[in-house]
C-alpha cells in the first residue's frame, strides 16, 4: 500500500474544528474552569478542587430544585405525549382539513418563548386576565398563581402543554400517515379491534418518531427557563424555581461563579445521562 | 364453495371505476386477474374482500350474500404486494394473530401455525420479527398467515411483484401447491401475462375497469376475444396493423398473402414470438427497419418499423441486427389473430 501524505487535508477540517471550538468547547471549558476555582473578583482565581461539586450535590436547595424539575418534566411528559398521540389520531389523514389542522397545530410553536410566558402571565392574572378572571368569577375557583404554589404549577404546566403538545402531535401524525393502508386492511380482514389496531400497528409504527418526540420534550422541558421565568419568576417563594432558574440566580444573582459552574456541569450530566439511557433502551431492539 | 360476482360496480365521486362485473370463481385452481396497472385488479379484489364499497350488484360467497358484510365476518385472507406483517410481533405471533382474534383454542393454534410454517419453510424463523427477515421471508410469513387461517377465499394481490427475480420464480412454483386441496377460492392479481400462463387455472383479462374476457387461461391465450384482450395477454405488446382483403388476397402494407376471408378491412395481430428474423415455411416476408434491439438471456428482441408502425420480433438465440438498417422478418399469418372493425375476432372463411 502506498499512502500519500498530504498535510493540506487539515485545512479541510479546520472550519468545523473552529466551529465546534467556539460553539461548544470554549464555553464548556470556561464553565469547567469556573467549577474548580474560587474567585474574589478582579479576575483572580484560586484552585479549589471538587469543593463546589461537593457543595452542590449535598445542598438541600439543589435537591429541592432538582425535585421540582423532575416533577415538572414528568408531569408534562405524562400529559403531552398521550394527548399529542390522541390528537394526532383524531386528525384527518387526507382532505382539505389537513393543512388547516397542521397550521393550527404549528401556531403555538411559532410564538417566541418569552411572548408565551408574558401571554400566560397576563391571561392568568386573577384580576385582569381573561383566564384568571374566568376561573375566579365564573368557575368559582379562588385562583391566584402569584400567591398559591399549586395555582402557579397548574399555570406553568398548562402553558407548557399549550405550547409544546403540538410538537408531539406533528411528529406522531407524521408517523401515522406513513403507515400504508395495507396494514389497516390486513387488520380489518383479521377482525382486529380499534384498540388492537392502535396497539399492534399504529403504536409500533410510531415508535421511532415518538422516541424522538419524547427525547426532544424531555430535553426541552428539563432545560426550560424563559417561559416559567417570564410567567412566575420562580415564585411564589421558590415554588416554581426549576433548575435553570435556580442556576441563573446563583450565577447572575449571587455571582457565585464556582458553584454555578459545578451546578451547570451536574445539570448537563443529568440531562445527557437520562437522554442517552432513554434512547438506548428505546432503540435496543431496532433494526 | 364458489365466489360469485353479480354485476358489481364501484363508483367514486360519480365516476364508475369498475364497470358491471360478473364472474364465477371456483376453488381448486388459480383465478388470475390479469391486466395492466390501473386496470382495476386491486379495486376488484378489495370489493370482493369487503374493503371497498360496492355501488351496485352482489357478492355471493359459498351461496350466501356477503355484499354488505364486514371483511372479518367473511372468513377470507388477503396478501398484499407490500409485505404486511405486524412489526413488533414474531413470525409465530403474526401467523397466529388472525386465529387468536377468531378465538381458536391455544392448543390448536400451535399446531396450525407450525403446519403453515412448515409448508412455507419458516420453521427456523418463528421467533424472529419481520424486520429481521428478508423480503422473501416476510412475504412467506404473510402467505403463511393466509394459509393458517381457515379462509373461504384467499386474495393474492400481486404478491410477488416486490420480490427479486429468483425468489419470485421459486415462490411462484410453490404457490399452486400451497393452496391445492384447501377448498378456498384463490384469486391472484398480476400484470404479467407470463405469470398467468405459469399459474394456469382461469384468467380474467381486465382493462380500464372492465373484465374483457374470462375463461381457462390457455383458451384465452389461444383465442383472445378482442384486440384489447390480445394486447393485455402479450408481453412484449402484440403487433397489430390494418389489413385489407380483396379477392382472397390479404394486403398489409407491402406484404401480401393468400387469405380465405371475406373482402374488407381488418386488424391483423400477431404475438412477437411469431415474428422471426429467419425464413419459415408458409412465411410472409416483412420488410422492416430495425430501431432498437435487446438481448435478454437467450432471447433477442428487435423493435422494427413496419410501414410506420412499431413492431417487435422475439426470437430464440442471438441474432445479428444492425440498428437503422433494413431487415426482412418473417411470419406465418396462421399464427395471427383477425379482428373486425368493431374489435371482435373474425374467424376464417368467407
């Protein structure tokens, strides 16, 4: 074998090396840098080892925020995935209503996140908001998300469901329309029930798109910041202080760069680990 | 057990897709629906299976009117052109699924699934799932499902179309045996005339939503009832040209021969394998210009221009044609078919 050595090839990979360096490696290493050092200002840093990691992992505040985060993500996944699949099943497969449904479904996702937060913030206000006023005056529910933790949770969950169920719907719908009619005909001839068609044809055929949908919803909801921040700001008290909101408080509110760096890395590791575990489990028997 | 169609039609948005069709299909042989893509073969199968609505007419299965009955209550099977199996079930579960829905006892399911798997050589694959199988094995699983189920009618909608050449031949050979002696009416749709001939039985020639002709396959091949039927049952397409007979002499372009037919205008049609590049006894010479030549296996075909019409010759062996140059082809007019101006066949005699 005669190998040709040509150092010019490095030039071809240089753009991607630079891109990855600036959008991932450099910011990431900055965080790593903060996480193992102590600073007293004036850009003077002292080595502090794994002290901040230990502090974060044993801090009750972190445990509480993580608990709220896990609860939030679990609830919205449990609502959005079945609801999204159900809506996709109800959507027409062909005809003039298909584009109408698709556009209606896509609308919430096109709205900027901070606008979504502001919308729900105003809409749910008990005195002037349409929804809040309606709940108080017509339904008779003493609803005030700015005072009551449960009400605050209901509001951020409703907001997320409104904003993101569409993503599950669109992905599930894409999976559904790709199933050839022949499968339904085979089921009809076999005499399979509506449930059996869902269980044995539609669900298995949607598996790969649903895996992606759940994965995207997990990552997005686990890292959610803008919407709850605009809606509740983490309150009342710390009731809706999710991980990212807490992280920003530590980093920019208290300017504790070391603990914030350590918390970022732990946060990132949890997201990555759960995503990897989920994806590996879901695709383990795939072709 | 018979499957009888009484003038059934299919109408979609005011347009009649399947014109009134009457057929009587019997078990013990293959009932082939032969026609080009879009002829209505799949529509007709879906109507017989109860998957497509019937606008008028009746479907009588085993003496009972099933026109408005649900597919699952008809006790039928359908094998598609695409390999349709439940994706997350094993081969065993796939074959067993219609039996389970039908409430067959567990002890019996095991035996019937294994018997069907043996016939289709799927024994070693019973624990696999469809995506772990080759295309041929997937289609064999679908066939096994149709066999294991105790069906009164089995519909095979171009089941071999998506398989590669070798597998297609292998499975086609096995098909008649698979369904022999089961007492079910077997309907087989295909667009390949050769398949109809190989499977034998009876053939319904379909074109444009019509059944043009129905009867024993060999009879239809030998005596097409119309020019359209002759066209459907020929691959490559049948050669046709206008012929004028006067005073016992047929004239087709520059070719002439003695013909015992009444004076008048006809359409003469002859299959490509009866048009040969070498002289033959009683042969008539056709002066053509070679346009395209193809070699496939041990056969060579030549597309040539005959008085402005594209004709095809299909001959055994390799023949040295020169594209763009004149070549004399030969045919025996006795091999051809004569059709009158109305498209109906015209028998010999004045």
